[in-house]
C-alpha cells in the first residue's frame, strides 16, 4: 500500500512541501544575543503585557503565529490544520495561544524537539494529500520553565556549569504544497534513547545520544554523510551536548565539525551572557529555525540543512522518582530546491 | 496537490487503514464495572508492582501495547511509528512506557481525546503512504491524576456531583494498511472550543461544546446524520456532559438519543460505584474503544461507529490563574467494511 517508506526510519516526501512563511518572537535575553536581528518581534517585558508568565508565553506563541500568517497574507481560516505543543504542563501555552484561531488542532509533545515534530507532521499531512496548508507552532519561556521544572525564580538558585538557559521565545512555520521553499524533503522521526543520565541540569548530555541515533539513521537510510549538508543543526544540545554529539560521531569515524551547528549554542553570546551551556526550550530551535536559518537559506547562505531538534522526555516528577532522562530527536531535511 | 480533503474539516481516507489488533488494561474499579469482561488484563493493584502510581501507569500502558502486539503476532520492530500521549505532566507515562520499544515515536497531547488523535494520525500516516503499520497508545490512572490535577488522595476531598472518576487503564491499537477491520474511513480533527466553563469538577460541561462542534462539522462535511451511524460514541463526557451534548444537538433539530453512547457513562455502574458523573481520563475511551467497542464491531453488534473522543486542554496552573477550560474533540469514523 505504501510508496514513500522503504522499511527504513526515514520518510522521503514525494512532493516536498514548502515552508511558505515563518516568524519568531523573543525576549530581552534574545535581543542581547547574536541573532537579535533575525527576530521578527522582541518584547523585553517578561510578562508581555499579561498578568502571568504562562499567559505571556501563550501571547508570544500567538504573536509568532499571527506574524507568520501576516507574511503569507493569510487569515487563520486559510490554515487547515495546526500542530502545536510546548513545555508547560498539559501544553497550555499552545492550547490557550491558539484557542481563538478556530483551526483544527493537533496537540503534540516532543519537549524541546517539538518544532521538528510539528514540521514533520505538517509536512506529512500535506504530502499525504490531507491538506494544502498546515502549520507548526511552539514556544518556551525562561520564567515559566524555571518555576515549573526547577526552583522558584525568587529562590535565586545557583546554576551548574552544564545548565542551559530556557529561551523566552516562540516560532511558527506555515507549510504549503507549493511555495518558495525551503522544502521539507525527508523526515527521520526519532526513537526514544535513554543513556541513563539523571542530572536534570545536564540536558545536553541526556539528549546527545538521541541526536546521534536519529542523525545516524538518517545518514544510513539515505546513504548520506555530513558532506551532503551545508549545516547539520541540532536543537538545543548547548556547548556540552554538542561536544558529546561530535565525540559520538567520531567514534563512528564520522566528522561533524565544520558542518555542525546547535541552536542552543548559537542564540546567546557565552562571553557576555550568563547562560552557561547555552539556550534550551521549545522556543530555542523554533525561533532560531524560523528566523536565522530560514532567512539564511533564502539568502543562499545554506542550501541543504538537516534540522535535528532534540528533546528530553522527563518531568520533575520522573526525576524526583529517580528516573533517568529519555531523549528524543526528530530530524527534518530542508532543501532550497525540490 | 491534494486529493483527500475538499476544503472541509473532515478527511476521507482513500485506502481506509484497518485496526489490526488492540488491547486494553484496567484496574480494580474497572473490574467492578459493567465492561469488566472486555478488558484483556486487569491489575487490581494500583501500583501494578511498581513503587509509584506514575510508574504503575507507565507499566499499564506498556502492558496494553505488549498485549496488542501479541494479538497481531508482532514484535515492536514490526511497528514503524507510534503515536502516544497521556495526562501526566510532560506525558511521562507514554515516554517511559515506550522507551524500551525502539519504535520511532511521536508524542501527542489531546488530553482525554488522545486516543482519537493517535488513531487519526496513525491512520493518516498509513493512508498517506508513510507506513504499513502504526500504533496509537494512551493511559490514565486515578491516583496519579488526582494528585496532579486535584488534591492529595490522603486529603480525602469530597467530590462534587458533576465530578468524574479518572479511569485506571490503558488502551493500544495497532493499525495497518490491510487487515480485518474495523477500518478508519474518515477523520474530523477538532477545533479548540472554549465555552467559558471554569469549574474543574465539571469537565463534561466544558467538553460537550467541543464534541458538538466536531460532530456537527463531521455531519455537515459528509452530508451525514445520526442515522448513518449505529453508535455515536463520545469520549468521556459522563452523564452530565452527555445530557449537555444531547441538548446542544436538539437545539439544532438533531436527535442523538438512541444512537449516542459515552465511554465515561458506560465504564462504571453509577448505582453501585461511587463515580458521580462517570469515568474520565485518556484511559477511559481508550480502554472502552480497544475492548468493548472493537469487539462489538467485530461480532456484528455495530457496523458504523463515530468515535468522538473529548479532551479538556487545561492544567491546574491555568485554572489557578482564573482561565476557563478549552475543550477539544477529535472524531474518527470506524466502519466494519471499507
């Protein structure tokens, strides 16, 4: 019955959908980082005019989606299905941020890999013939994440050197059957990989084995190597997780250095911003992809990008119960040409 | 580019995938209910041999999936993609329950509608040509849900008459391109509908407007009426939410009575079990569908069933911040024949 899969983990899309438009929103820390000019909108107020950080995160997600719609000269009813999720318990940033749109909604949860999962499902929905237009949206917020996953901000907890800083940001991408590109040509959904890491202040180490697993499957399934990409972009492994990933590939005889970039390592300036191992959160790779990367692809800086977002599928409850941290990585291959 | 959608909310699958096998697991309360004999496995121990309720829920989810695999004479590597989610913060029941399978994983969050969302995405993945086999899995647990969403069990909180009882159970369905049926013929993904309900002990009223919206769209898109179905099965509106739904349709001049059933109203005996308005939780409609309903369809009791699961997209944080409760309902049309 099937035509697009070959028994492998990787899907080859027969009519690669286009990223029609995208937009990203950030906060004060993101404005102070090196990618500041790639954001469509920056709100330095952590409350975004709302009364709570959670409502602020929803407002940012809604803003990113509204800006992406505007760039495509669309209204919400032009989008047939939306895939969205976030880090907040029960994904309330997405459901409250999008409840006013009236768009049929698929809630997803891939932790910090959510943007890649959303892109994958939106592209599959279009390539499968189920829609002409679908969207992927996600967000995160430093303040809502800290108090939910770690400690109250007021406590002023000392962060460890391996800790990452949750991005206050959101990204939205609208995909369509036709468009200017970049195009989603291949998808490698990820398996859950648990390397036994239990340190919740070291997400990079917990997620790097999942990125290694997914990117390895992608290379193997398609007979590709790092040379087939201008950029292999991991989600938010940060500085430490990136070095783990590079080491894991070196053990396989594959050199990623020179081709590899990481959204968490790109979004802040480690010399001037106190972010330790880099950025994290659903909004990290979502805002970097929907800003810096897509605009770079459209300007000709990169032609082929493998976007391998990573997520840690734990909760504070699972960690308090002594569980290790399962990682996942979903990879989406983007190309300037079909 | 597209062939299966007509600009409407409802998708018509061109090669309706089959539910190849399914299984459901329950606990002590489910054993005491009227559907007891439809469960594949009952564990009266709320800990399921684990040390915490959350780990017990993961174990139940894993058990349901393992039983479904066994019925299909499959091993995990025979399933190409799995769609799973649950009510626990960051969906840890699913990620921990399935981390050992090695199956490429899509995390989803549709609250108590998760089974329908998973069925929809698994069916779209197969019909879109991306896989021959995909699975949908979900769970809930009374004890893990109570302490996360409401109050510590030890507190012994008095429950209101409109409250529902979270099902301790899990359901798993394996779908394939070919099989004995029932077949997924149509999918109507739901829009988020917020009727302004703020009472977190009245989920039925919060979700009924979403069920009304999705089922109405389904009827309208396909030119169908309740007479086209042997059973219109809502997820877990419970007794009160079901009466709201019937009233909403009566206002449209449509009579559901006689065709309508609700998983939350079916799973317990209100006369002998202290469940107030009925059952709820992802495991409610998942276990009822994967047990009672599918076996009833296979035995010829029902030929066409519209499975419209419902979910409340709130969290305890959103409610504490004064937000109303957004509802969603995803409808999947099941038929004994293609």
